[in-house]
């Protein structure tokens, strides 16, 4: 896997297209959930995009957000993996690299996520703990989770 982390301004038009295509294919098409994927956060200062390539193809990505954009803490969102790689452990690698990249960008800080509820166990494996009741976001059950900095 090749991992690249860039701000919006650093993304090439091809990289931006690939990220948006993967996210729309996963979150809108696959999950049959029409929602505003372009939420106005991708280009904000303090937002980075982690891209995972395998054999030249974008197969995984996350969005890393500075504190104060989505939550009071740093956050990871738009966690997307191409269906062809699921079940191979690359999703765990994606989360581990995302956490490490947050630490490189912002130091040892708490990280919050708004996780789809059915993935709570997966995120627990990466040190996240539930901090909210389940709630509906775009008709999909979610739960807020936090990973406390290891100080």
C-alpha cells in the first residue's frame, strides 16, 4: 500500500476525482443513501485527505479534520474502502495510518469519530470508546466515539 496525505490544495484534479468517486460509490451508491457528500469541509484549512493506493488504484481514503471543524477534538471521517479489499485487513491498516497521520499533524491528541453503529466493534479495536447514544444520520444508525491521547 502507498499512503499519501494532502490538503485540498495539494490534491491533483485526478486525486480529487478519485476520492470523490470512491466516497460516492461507497456512501451514496453502495449504501443507497442519498445525502450531500460534498459538505463544504473538504477544502477548509486544517483538513487533510489520506489516500491509499494499491497497484496505482485508489482503494481507501479518510478525511482528517483539525479540532473545531466537526468536533471539539481532531476527527477522522469519510472512512471509505473499496469493496474489493474488504476482509483483507486493509481497513485496519487504513485506520492505523489515519491515527498516525493525525498524530503527525497535531501531536498526541484525542480523536473523535461519528461511526456507523454496526462498525462500533471495529473502531473499538483501534482504541475508540463510545461517548454517545445511537442516533440517526442520513437514516443510518451512528454513534460518536473518542480515542483518547496516550499521554
